[in-house]
């Protein structure tokens, strides 16, 4: 039988105390019996994980005074009062003051067990929210890569172990899983943190510009090259070069990058000068480059050159135990940004968090937390009214959140298709991409959902 949370049962009648203890223990609860309020107050504290059930009529300290003292100790501690017929008006007043429930005598065991079970679930959620808030606050100060599952603990240990080496690293992970966070930790936890962290999204650079961006060029190297430019690779010397979506790099750039990795030197376009580099490369891919079918046109020799150490970031659906902590972290961050209160983790919200597969991973969860803080129910249309608390946000902040939600709704409805989304929103293509960047929306998340269906 499942062991349920403890129940402190306070009653000066030994026979009733024993009978109720037996009923609750048969239902799976651990019962702490007390013959008077004084002994209960001496044993209970703010961290008590269960429920208090108390008779109202007791000598010296009665049930109502016990409830008042427990409320001062912890306002969220559920207290159920057992009352005689004449005490019902007092019990109703206690309910108005925050008591969880009252049970009138005589009552059946099922009535008591049901009330205690509901109160125990409420208590569990309260304590979980407290623990999550504390964990999120401490995590934000000390550890950007959140998660307590074995896979995440192993990943952090590995990062600590290799951070101060100069080994090149390949990071594998789905869209939104935190590949840049891992790359930045490798930089921040190493002696290279004194140098630049240079991030390049290979999929976002036009093919005609990527070689100039990466390797640099001399003045006059090509039409429009009016002055010398230091490339991203050279700029990262002494620090860390992060190449995101490296599977999108054009073939010509792959050839040049392979030589840079082997020789640890760069030759800018239009120059014969070989410039030595103190280089560390962290590359990231959202596909398995080790699988020839997925690798496609990506050079095999470049893959093996990058694949000195490979770090795999598990998708969120494979570490769902981390979701409450991550949600608490993102909720607190969004609440501070919008100057609103962070939402409590209710039973319905918890169920929603665990039932969703999170194809957009941590990034999708962060956006979901922002919408929850703003009072936008993700399962309803974004036109739903905001709660009164959200009105405290400034008008520009509320408009920004509303605009972002409309864009996400259009992308979701059209499976990430740009043309269809543009038609639905009625905005130019450039404006659309500008808004994606401003709101941190990754169109690929919505296309990935269609592919996974």
C-alpha cells in the first residue's frame, strides 16, 4: 500500500483517537496521535509535511486556539476541525479564517479519509512549490544548466572535467535543448573565460558571406570588400569559438574550416598570410552527424575532426523529473521581468507539464512559463482576458506578450510554414523575421512538431 503523508490527530478522548487512528492507517496514512494541543504544538513545525486533524472541544487549549497557533506557525498548514453540533457556527467562522475543513459529529470513516486525502494533496503541492522556489533561486545563482536527473548531473560533471582542456567538443541536441548554454559553460569554467566567446549560427549566415564572416578578408579581396575585416575565427583566438547548426555550413567553408582545425591557423580571403591561432572550437548540431543518412553533405573527415569529445543533451521529454524545477526557474525570471507574481504549481498545471512532450525542449518550456506568468492560457486563444494581476504590467510589455503569442499561434496553426504564417499575420517577410528575433521565437520548433506527428 502507498504510504501517504503524516496526519497529526489531536483529541483528548482516547477511544475516539484510537478509532480514528485505525481508520486513517488503514487508508495508508501515517498517524501521529496527540492527547492534547500542547503536545501537538511541541512536535509540529513549519516543515511538517502532513495534515492536522483536531477536535474543537479540548481542555486548556481547544481546537480553535490550536488552529490559530498553527496558522501563525504556517498559514498554509491544512487544519481540519472535528465539531459537535453546537460548535458548527464556530467551525464555519474558522473556515472563513483559513481552516481547511470541518467535520461534524457523528461522521463515518470515509468522510474523514476523503477530507484528509484532499488536504494532504494540497499540502504536498504547497511544500513542492516552496522547495522549487528555493531550488530555482539557488540554481540561478550558481548553475545555469538546470536539472537534477542523473543525465544532467553526468553532463555537468563531464563539463567540469573537460572545461579547462583545449579539446574540441561536439554537442548533440535537439532544437531548444540548451546547446549554447553548454558551450558557454565550457568557456566560463575554463581559463579561456578571459578571452572572447564568439557564437556563430552557421544556418543563419548567407552562403555568400559565411567565408568572409568566419575567416576574414583583406581590403579588395572581393567586390564590396572596402576594408580589412577580422573573421570570427581569428577574433575567438584565446577564447572559444561556438559554431551552432554546423550541419548547415556550406561545403566550401567546411573545407577551409577543416584546414583551420588541423593547422590551428587562418588565412583571410585575399591574403597569403598564415595567422596562428590559440583556438578552441565547440560545434553543435541538432542532427546525428555520426549517422551517414542524417549527415548528408556534411564532410565525414570534418565530423571525425570535430568528434574528439561528444556531449549529448537529453531532450526534455527524457528528463521530465526536471520540468517542475525548470518551470519554477523560468516563472520567477519572467515574473521579475514583467513585475508580476510567479504562478503556483497546481495539480492541473503539473499534469499539463508532464503530459506534454515539449518538442521545443527547454526553450518551449521557458516561453510557456512566460505565458503562464502573464495569465495567457496556452490552450486557449490569445485573446482571452488577462487576470487583474497582469494589468500591473506596463502597456508595452502586455502588447509585446500579446504580439508574441499571436505569432506563435500562427506558426503552430501552419506547422512553421513561413508563407502561410505571413498570410495569416498580414505582415512583410522582413518584419516577420525581425519579430521572431525580438521575441526569441524559433520557427523550427513548429516545423519539428509537424515532422514528429
